[in-house]
């Protein structure tokens, strides 16, 4: 009986210490929010203690990767769970369980291993939110040559070829017509010389010679 | 109503019926001809059906009472559109000349009407092709996934999105910053934007290659440019109807509000829309009609093209609003789920506990218990009507609203390509008519040497228009374009249209005109045409002109500006024009309109003072003269 009381007191102290370390709006803690139904829809799993254990293990892994020290699941304290599935967590130092790890160090660790933590839960940056740690933005890689210039080049090439083609055919056509007119003209001249005057002909200029009415009537 | 001004010498200036028959049989080779009737109809339909059918009519329809707007639209189509169209077709087919030639033949003092048409066609062509350049820019940028207007770029130190983009939307940013790179005022010109210059050059060279030999080449091009838009509209209709929320949009468009019919501005807007939609007074339709054979049934053509134009407007309005309905529904859903998310996170409710159904109930409950937290959340009001009425007119519709809808559809690049190809074809076929309205009068006016072939004249026109159009590629180019759109393409056209009617009815003579139509199509135009030509249509035009003039004069001249510093950003801010803009406005609207009376006066004075020296005009008709002429021919 007498052994139990100190044990009880010890347990109380430990739990109250833990309670004091992890509290909502703790200075060195972060709020985590999971949106399972949004991310996974019908295939969403139920959030239970085992999932929480996985989270704490993942956080310990992240701290180990960043820090190098031997963090354990017991170093990650969780509190204020809500049905939303959101909670606060703090990380205690492996060397001194009443000392909290600095906020910035936790943030660094989370940033480094964000991908691994996300994939452990089949979630993304938007559905597993660490409030206060914005996800690093992925810059869209600009393509080597802007695609619009390529399309522009293709269109202009086609249009230029079209202009050259059409102008070329016009020039050729007009040259052909000029040649025809010239040869036709020469042939006409030879014909007229061969026929001489007085011969009935369709062309206008002969009319003046064959038109008797113009002779003065006596 | 048999008023007629004395018009001596009219018979000498125009070919008689006998001469027309002779010309028809001999097939004079120098005037171009249509290969077949289909080409002619497709060209006219292409000229009439343009961007206005897609982005002006749907907005007017929805804002003036939806389905009820059809009533003034159809009435004015029949009373104003069809008679004017028939008039232009008939006079072009009868006198077989372009716009300047036709009016000069009717009376030399009327040459001003043709010149006004030439100036208006030139000014409108300049800014219309800049819109084509914008369309081409978007088209070039549609060949990539994801589309460039679906993402905001990151800012300089990669910590977040660019501020301008984060405060407005990705499509706004792409349009105002990456396309236009717009400045904040019309006087801040900001220099030429090289990518816009390239797009402009592309638009003009493409137009040149299609117009290079006049209707010989455009006649082939219209087989595609006039038919493709209908195909694409149908594809979009099928796609649109399968999207969620499209029926909302169509309902919003067509639900009639009969009270709007009492509003005079509804009738005015309907009249103006009918007039501009038919591309009347540009001179292009007269030109196109003059290439027809003399006995072509222009009455039938006018009715057919009017019906097609009207139906296309209604059809495209349906398609546009089905897509707008989809976009509005998407935005509404995003807005409400955003609000639900915020509420859920603030009060740590499990997911899916707050749905659209109980949202209002939960919100009111929390408003009573924790009003301060609710305030801090900054919940937005999600109103479907607001989303449906956002930016649904003009360039805002095509480049902001529709592009936003496209990025929400699966396989976005294909829809983007289809949409911009459709807009491009709609605009290109209208530009064919514009170029015709500039090139043919230039040839008729004998300003350029006759030896220059058509290719060179067309090339020169395109080059000069492109050079002048460079003002629209500046940073303030968008504001200049809006200025041109409001003033160059509005009042002058109404003035020219009115002058055309008066010229044909009262200077050419309605009796002569009736006889001509009887000669051409076989029967005299019936009572409907007589009444509308002589009384109804001119009256409607006068009313619209007066009201337009009055509204333009009385309203304060402001323009909408994209300014990050503005209070209501991203809403556009209205800013007054600087005072020197009045000079520009006068040049745009005044010079073409005043060309009519100025030229009339000039010719009148010329006639009066040069009346005595009329001998040189008479030709000496003797055989000796013929001999001399023929000797020259021999050599």
C-alpha cells in the first residue's frame, strides 16, 4: 500500500508534466490536420490509435534524419485530438524528456522528410497539413523554347510558302500572256501584209477602204 | 412618297439594261466572277457572321430580358436588316461596281459616301485584325499542356505566387499581364510588345495570302473559314450539354423578362446589333454582289443570308451560355466547398459533416454562438447569378471567361485549340469583306496607277494597315482598341447606311430601282420592300442614329483600366480620358461621317466653276478619227 502511493504520485507527475508540455497553442508545438475523406474518398481508412502510433513513429523518423540523435516514439507527444482529425504535437529531446525541441528544428525536420511522411499516410501536402509549415512550391519548369514560337514558326512558314507560290504563278501567268500577245500580234501583222488592201477582212481598219459611202456623191 | 431629286446624266454614267445583257453574254474577262453560287453565299455569310455573333449578341440577349429579346431582334431584323441587305445586293448587282463606283455612278456628288465606306473599312479593319492577332496568340499558346493560363507563376524569391496573379485569377493575369502587358493609362504607351508585334504580323500575312487575288483566292478560303465555325459550335454544344450546370446557363439566357420590352434601350440595342451584325455600309457587300451574273436572284439571297445570320446568333448564344453555365456552377461549387472547409477547420467538425444541405443551418447556429470567429473566417457569399453575369461580353468573354471554363474541362488543350480556331475563322471571313471594302474603292478612285496588279495593291493595304496597327501592340493598346471600337465602328456606319438608303431611293429614284430589280430577277419588288425602303428603314436608322449620338455626347468619356493600385482590384476601374482624346475621337468618328458632305460640296463647286469647259468630253465620232486610231494600233 505504501509503495503504490509514490508510484501513483510519480505517474501523476509524469502525466501532468506531459500534459503541460503538449497543449493547444504550445509555443514549440505544431497543429496537424488530416483530411482523409477528401484525399481518399471511399478508400479512406479509419483514424485510430494505431494510425496515431504510425504518426508518432514517422515524426521520430523525421527528427532522427534531421538531427542524428536517437529519437523514439515516446519523444513525440500528442494531445487535443478532435473528430476533424486534427491534433497538436510536441517533440521532447531524447536526452531530457522534459525539454522540448525548438520549433525551428521541428519545422526543418518536417520539411526534409515531408514526402516520406505524406506517403506513409497516402496523403498529399494539402490533405496532411502542418499548420505553420507551408509546403515548398514546385516551380513550373519553363520549356527550353517557348512552344508558341514553334507554332508561330510553322504557321509563318506555311503562309510564306503560300505567298511565294501564288505570286510566282501570277508572274508566270502574266509572262505567258505577254508572250502570247506578242506572237499573236506578229502573226496578225504578217497576215495583214500578205492580204494587202481591198481584200475583205474582219478587222476594223480595212473598213475605211471598202466603205464606198464615204466617196463624195456626185 | 415619290420624292426624287433631279439627276441629269444618270443614264450616261450607268450601263443600260441592253448593255448589261450584252456584257453578260460576252463575259467581259477583266471583271472577276464567282466560280459558283455557293462561294458567293459562303463569302457573304462569312462577312456577316463574325465575332459579334459570338460575343455581343449573347450578352445583349441575356441582359435585355433573355428570350424576350428575340422579339425586338426579330422585328428589327425584318424591318431594318433585310431591306438594307437587299438594297446593297441589288444596287451592286445592277451597277456592277464597288462602293465608290456605285455612288459615283448614281451622282458624282455622292462619291463621299464611297470614300466614307473606304475610311471606315480601313479603320475597322485595322483594329479588327488586332483582335485576330490576340486570337492567334492564344491559339499558338494552346498547343501545350497544362495551358499557360491555368497556373500562376512564382514570384522572384520562389516563396509564393506573383502578387498580381494571386489577387486576381490566373486567366486575368495571363490576359492582362502576359498577353497585353497592359499599362495603367492610355497615355502611358509603354513601347511595343514584341510578341504582340509577331502575332500582328502573322495575322496580316495570313490575311494577305487569302486575299492576294481578291475573290479568286478568298472564294476558295471561305469553304473552310465559313463552315468550320458551325462545326466547332456543334462540337461545343454537345460537349457543353454533357457538362454539369450547362442547363443553368441556357435557362439564364432564355428565361424571358417581358418588362424589358418597355425599356427603349432594349429596342435601340437590338436595332444597333442588327445593323452592325449585317456588316452593312462597309462597301464589301456591294462589291461582292457586283461580281454576280445580272439575273442572280438578290432578293432570295438577302432573305437567306438574313435568316442564316439570325439563326447563327441564337445558336452561338446557346452554346456560349451552356459553357458559361458550366463555369458558373464550377465557381459556385468551389466557393461553397471553400466556405464549408473553412467552417469545418475552425470548429474541428469531422469531414462531410457539413454539406451543401445543412451549411446554412450550421452557419446560422455558429453565428449565434461564436460570431467573432465567423467574422474572422471571411466567408464569401456564393451567388450563382453573379457568376453567371460575370464578364460575358467582348474580349472578356473570349479571353477570360471562356478560357477559365476551358481549363476546367478535361483535355483542355483540344478545346482551347478548337475554340480559338473557330474565333479565328469567324474573324478572318469578316476581314475578307473589309479588305474588299478597302481595295476595290482604291482601284475605283484611280489613286494608284492602273498598271499595278491587284496583288500589289492588296499587299500595300495590308502593309499600311499592319504598320498603323502597331499602336495596338503597345502596352496601352487595349485602351486604344476599345476607343476605336466605340467610335470608328459606330456612328460613321449609321450615317453611311442612312445616306445609302436616301441615295438609292430618292437620288437614283425608286421607280428606276424597281424597274432594275424587275429586269434582274423577273418581278417587281412587292409592297413590303416599297414600304420598308421608302419609310420604315430610314426612319429606324434616323432614330438609332440620334439616340446613339445623344448617348455618346452626354455620357462622360471614361475607359476601364487594369490597375493594381486601384481600390476594387481585380475589378476594372473607370477612368476619364485625357482631353487630347477628343481630337482622336473626332478623327475616328467625324472624318468618315464628314467625308460625305465635304465631298458633295467639293464636287458641286467643281461642277459649277468648270461648267463652261465641257467640250473635251464629247468624242468626235468620224471615220477619220477611227483611221487615226487604227494606225496607232498597227504600230
